[in-house]
DNA sequence: CTTGACCTTCCAGCAACTGGAAGCGGCATA
DNA sequence: TATGCCGCTTCCAGTTGCTGGAAGGTCAAG
């Protein structure tokens, strides 16, 4: 199975697959012509990575998850801990974005949006003394 | 006013201020010794930028906002349009994160988190056929 | 005169790819 | 056999918005 097929099967762009190899997330064999040759196991790894990335895990977390996945003597507690920390990050990020959203929505609501120059949005940007919370 | 004072006054790291100058967001004068010399107007610009960045506007959007701010004949509609587009981006991002959060929370809840290897989180990563929505 | 806190420039690196150039491999067609 | 085209290869550069660090100049205090 060459990279094009592996790409179609995993949903990852060929460029991304080459990048993942470069950073050591997988090591596909090579054919005589130098083409990468993906075994089912490699494609499975790629699909695993695609899914973990889609859930927002970082590359390094994906590396750890993959190692845990392939370690039959893993403890599910290790996986859970990783996922919980990620969940907390997501929650913090959502809270930050909701705070931004609230501030911004208030400013937008107050802006006439016409041809005159008066604009509470610019006024706020220019004059606000405090920030909108941790970023 | 040198860069250290401008940094303290605006809340932006000196490194960031130098970077903003490099990409043309401001052009502080120079003293005879080569040190940057920040006029009140420059510090004001920096504070404006800090606030706009904290609200999540991109550097290019900040450049536009700054130009609008300093253009007395601006139309508030232009500012509002920019802010509304940003608001939509934030909303999309929040929705994405909430979808992730829901999926991940479900997986975490199902994981025993003990010393045994069985783990629904890894199982999902390995087997899920569909993704979690647009990213 | 030295110390230490500033300041300067420039180069490298972060995350996680993405785009593009230059050049093979392999198959079909003229 | 020549030609075309697609897919594969590597390598380099760029993205966003900084951040760290090296090497060195400046300035006020002791």
C-alpha cells in the first residue's frame, strides 16, 4: 500500500503522513523503488493518530497514547489521566472564549455600524484599562 | 520613554514590542544612542494592540483596527463588520470545542482508570469510524 | 574601573503542518 | 521508442505570533 492509498484509508494528507514519519510516529517499510509501503498496522496507526488529533490531543500526547495503545500491560489510569488533563485544557479554553465572546458581543451590540466614525468598539480598545482575563 | 518603560506601561513584553515594530505596527523614534524612544502616542498604540490581541483579533486585524482608529473619517460599519466576523469565528470555535468536550467527557467517564489495560478511550481512538465534526 | 541593568541586533525555535520545486518510477498511448 | 501524465521522492521555505539566547553597546552607581 503506497502513501496515496494510506492517505485515502486514514483520511490524513500524504504530506502529514510523511511528517509523522519524520517525527517518528511511524516507520513504514520501503519498496525497492524507494516508495513507502504501508502495512495494515501502519494504516491503523494513522487512523488512530487522525482520531486522536481530531480530539485535540497534541502530537506528543498522541505519541504517548499510541505507546499506551501498543503496550498490552498499560494501566487504563495512565490513559485516563492524560484525557482528563486534556479535558481540563478544553474547559479552560472554552471559558476563555466565552469570556471573549461576551465582551466582544457587548461591543458589537453597541456599535451603530453606519457611515459615521463614532464607534464604541474602537473606544473600548483605546481606553479599556483592564484585560479580559487569562489567555 | 525607553522600551522597558513602554513595556511596563502597555503590559506587552519588550520582545513583543520589538516584533511589532519589525512588522510595521509602530515606528518609535530613536535616541542618539540607538535606543527606541516611545512617545505617548506610541504607548497608546501599544495598549490598543494589547487589548485587541487579548480580544483574539489577529495581527492583521489589529493592523486594520489601528488604521481605522487613526482614520477620523472611518465608518463604524467597517469596524463592526470586522468584529462580527471575529465573533462568528469565536462562536464556531466554541462549538467545536464543546463537541470535543462532549466526546472526550463520555470516553473519560467510561474509563475505569485503574491498573488494568482495558480502556474505552484507546478503544475509541482505535476504532471510531467517523470523526467529531469540522475542525 | 568595574559591576550590573539596561539596551541593541540577529539567529533559532516552538506547533503542526502546508506549498512548491526538482527530479525519479511506472504505465498507457501514439 | 517517445511522450505524457500521475504519483512518488526529498528538501526548503513559509505559516502565526511570538520567545529565548548569544554577542555586544550604553549608562548610572559605587
